[in-house]
């Protein structure tokens, strides 16, 4: 609140204390000049000059806020009182630099020229030309300097606006390039991955109908159901890539972990779930991240430790959701090496980090593997 009041109070000086101090110094300069000219005392100074000094001081302090009014006040005081060196020059410069080449500036210029007439008229005729030159320079030079400063500020503002426009256009082009790339990735995923999953689903459907025994039919149905789920999630991902929307997994809370474990158990995996009942209620982003961590951990266990026992633990309190997936060392391997992307752990770390949580992975003492994720349930955004 105090800072806002200070900025509001300093708005007359462009919001800068330095500008206020500078204007105070500029306003005090004519007083110091008069004091020095009279040998360190102002007793010999006429009352009109003292009045001009006081008027000029008050006017120059607020010259940035009221440039035209200050220029006119200083011109009037110079016409009615003894002239003070520096007041007219600063006032006219301020008007020109703040207003620019507009009618108000020319009115201020005319007022100052009129104010200088008595001074020129009082000179000896022999020096009339020199007086006119000196007085004219004292008016014209501040005016020209102020107009130059005004033009420079305007040019700098235009350059900044052009630079900002170029930056906005560059960002727009980058966004369009990213959007085009996202659509290209979506097309490739649809043409390649979706086709392969569709082939698996169709073969599983045929196998389920023509299975020689009940167990084979059950496994084929699991395979078909898993393929359908994968196809549904892939379609969500493709829509996200095309529409830039956040894809929603099959479940956005801890209840989805139960479905993951049940599906793994039905497919023949040795997975045990240890989770409170009812399933903990957590924020959607935490539920999504926990779901994906368990999903990736079960996938990795199936790839690298087939038929090994896997334990999924979920613990939750008022401050944190903890998920741990531990698999034992496998004594058997796959007949065919399964492909791996190498991005599983990276993806898990990124998802957990987005929720403000932590992830720890590594080997266990018995040669197995453990994934531990902790998700805070309260975020401090300050």
C-alpha cells in the first residue's frame, strides 16, 4: 500500500525519486545564481526578483506535470518582474520536450519572446543587434533542444514498438511451426501406431472366438480389451496434439490404480496392491501423475522382470500421497527382446516434477527395482 501511494505521488516526476531530486536542483539553481551574484546575500535583490525566484522555483518543481502552464507562468513573471537567468530557458525547454511541435509550444514560444521585449528595448541602440541575438538564442536554443529531445523520445518509442511487434510476429511464427509439427506427429502416430494396435486388437478378437480352451480365450479377451484401451488413450493423445488440449487418462484419481493392477493380474502378472479403502481423494493433476507412474512402473517390470512378483503401495495423509512400486529380480527372461524407448523414467520424472513432487528409482538389495514417488497435496505458490 505504501509503495503504491509513493508511486502515485511520484507520478508527476515520471515515478522516479531521481527526477524529483533533479527538478528540485534545477529549480534551486536560479536562486543559487542570484545568491552568488549578490556576494552571498540577497538583501540587495529587489522584491520583484525575489517574487520571481519563488514563483519560478515552485513552477519548475512541477514542470514535468504541467509543462505548458509552467512555461506561461514563467513568461508572465519575467514580463512583470525582473528577469531571472535560467527560468525561461528551462521552462521553454520542458514545454518543447514534453509537448513537441504543437500549437501549445508555439504559444509558449511567443509568450517568452514577448517577455524578452522589455529587456531588448532597454539596451543601448548600438548593441541592439547583439541584444537581439543573445535574447533570441536564449529562447530559440532551448526550444530547438527540447524539440530534438521530443523527437528522439518519439523515435525510441517507435523503435521499441517495432521491436515488440517483430517479437510478437516471431512468437506467432514459432507457435504456428509448433502447431504444424504437432499435427504432423499426430498424423504419423495415427498412421503407424494406431494401425498396429488395430491389427493386434483384431487378431485378439479372432483368437478369443477360436480359442481352444477357456484360459486361452480369457487371455485373448484381456489382450483385446487392453488394445481397445490403448486405442482409446491414443485417440485422446491425438486429439490433444491436434487441439492442444490436455489429454485425460482412463482415470484421473487413485481409483485408476486399482484398475491397472486388476488388468495386470488378469493378464497373468504377479502383482499385489496395498492401498487404503476407499481410494484416497487427491487433486486431479496428482491423480493423473500417480496413475502414470504406476502404469510405467508396471510396464517396466513386465519388460525387464517378467513373471517377477510386484508390489504396489499407496499411502496418503493430509500432506502427501506416496506411491511405491517394487518388483523382485526375475529368474526368467523374454524369448524375444522387447523394444524400449528409453524415455520411461524421464517421463515419470517430468510428470512428478510438474506436481511439485519427488521421484526416486533404483535397484533394491535383492536385485529388484523400486520406484518411489511422493506428491504434495498442498502447493505453496507464493
